[in-house]
C-alpha cells in the first residue's frame, strides 16, 4: 500500500472515529438498548460508493478496533464486529445490485442487517430467545436510522465530493497508484 492510499484510509478512519465519538456523547434517542443513529456508517457508505470494498473494510475494522479500545469493552467489540461486518457485506451486495443508485436504500438494508448481526451475537451470549423480542424495534430503528445516514451520505456524495477532487482520492479499480 502506498503512502497516498494509506493517508487516504487513515483520514477516513479518523473521520469515522470523530463521528463515532461525537455520537457517543449524544444521549440515547429512545430508551431501548442498542438503538443509535450509526453516523459513522456514513463514512462506510461514501467509501463503498467511491472506492473499493477492501478500503471500506479496512476503515471499518480499524474504526471498530480503535473505538472498542478507547471507549468500549471486550463484549462491545463482538457486537460491533458482528453488526459492522454484516452491514458492510450487505451494503456492498445491495450497492452492486442497484449499480450505485439509491444509496439511501443501501443504507436502510445495511442498518437492518447491522441490527440482525448484533442481535445474533446477543442471542449467542445470553442464550435466551427473549432477545428476539427486540427484533421489531431494531428493524424499525434500522429503517429510520438507515434512511437518515443514507441521505447524509447522498448529500456528501453529491455536494462535498466534486468529481475532480474525488478522483484524486478514490480509485475503484483497486490500483494503489
């Protein structure tokens, strides 16, 4: 990996960590555990739309590891990895299926699968079917928060990343030059 690409990925990792830190300081929107906006996912969406899956994966994993190290506990790392990886994989597939259109729909489905990934870990940890009762609330929150983050990513894509500046940083081909 060359210096330009490493700097690019470090910059986006830093942005994702800053967004995560700010969101962590915001009180919960609803009194249901596990529901939050997921604003750091905006960075993942922008990378998926403009770069490669491996770049988005690198930034996601680095952000999760650093955020868990600085702010969380070992168990939060499991929840974050399960949710983040499920979300990234599904968003990548949906983005390919929709050929880069409807970023808000990609985000909604990703948020729902993020919640499913975390719920799966919760079930494996507590070994009780009671956690499944959260499913309707998590799916509804996934739709709402996914729509919000998807629209944020859309406006960043449209207004903050002009075509000329974007080509300086983003390379979908996977070329490291």
